[in-house]
């Protein structure tokens, strides 16, 4: 296959999937990894895609490097977040031991909780207060307070997580990418998410459509590590993945 034809196919594949790995492209094109990497470097230099370690991203994939305020995140895609939260809350069953990540959509779940024999652990200090007010046995992680996300982060929080094993967990995310997985701007928050996921049997990431094909600074899990609950998929390419629940 001529390089011009191969590069056109690469662009078509990247446009369809938003993000791809070198291995995926090599298999699809029946080409060597070194050949694919050279093509990606050339296409990146032409501004037609974004080359990243191990693969490439479509040009419309967005990078984010900071958290918005809780208020602005609460109002953004509010109706979708309520639908997502209601469905996520329905997954909790009696005798579950649940980790609830700090975040606006995870916080909305609290309004829709109906089971009573449930124990919660959270790093969201506003979540802990509301859960306790509803009569749930609730534990909050110790550590450093991050006001912008109303969360507890840091080494002490991760040490606290090491003693727990959760039946279910629910997390928020700033970015979702097939190649880079789930990501968030803050390394301390990412580490708490990563450790809590490692101690959870059933993992759910709650996301409105705005988080898809976005990448933040720090990845905390691979794309296939959790089931994604969303109200809408703006990009039909994501419908091929069986770990996405579109409600």
C-alpha cells in the first residue's frame, strides 16, 4: 500500500474512533508499527491529527487542564446528569458496601437512593453530610481538602482506602478517551480515584456527553476498567463498546 493511501486510511480510522493505538492501526492496515509511527508523525506535522504516546487522537479531541467550579459543573447538562444519577442509584442493592466519589453527578445520586441496608464510603465532604442526614452509615476519608471539587485527597486518603473492599463504586471524570481512558486535571484526585477503583468489584463512571473525547492531565483508569453510564452519546462511534450504558 502506498504511503498516501495508507495515511488517508489512518485519518479515516482516527476520525471514526477519535483515538486509536499504533497496534490497532498496524493490524487494520497490515503494516509494521514503525511504519504507522512514521505516518502518524507526518500527519501530526501537517496538523491533521494529534500524535500521542502509543497512538493518535482526532484533532477535535479536547484537552482540559483544570477543574471548573462545583456550581458551574452542577448546572452544565443538568437534566442529563439527573437521569444518569437516578439510574446509577437504582443499581445499589441492600447490603452493598459502596464507594461514592466526589463530584456533581455522583452527588445527585443521593436524592434517588431507596435502599436502606447500605454502607457508604466517600471522599466528598458534602456527600458525607447528605448521606448521614438521610440515615446511612457513612465513612469519609481523611486527608487534604480540595475546595474546588469539595473532595478529600492526598496520601492519608489513599491509606484509608487500603483497608476497604467495595461491592460497587461510582466515579466522576473530566475526560473519556478510548486510548487514554478516564482522566482528571489533578494528580492527587486521580490517585484517590485509581486506588478506590482498585478496591471495588463493580465500577461505574458517570458521564454526560461533554466528557467524551476529552483528555485531562492525569489518567486514573483504562477505558475498559469501568462501565460508563451516560444519557447521550454524541459520537456514534462509541456505540461499538459494550461497557457503555446509554439510558
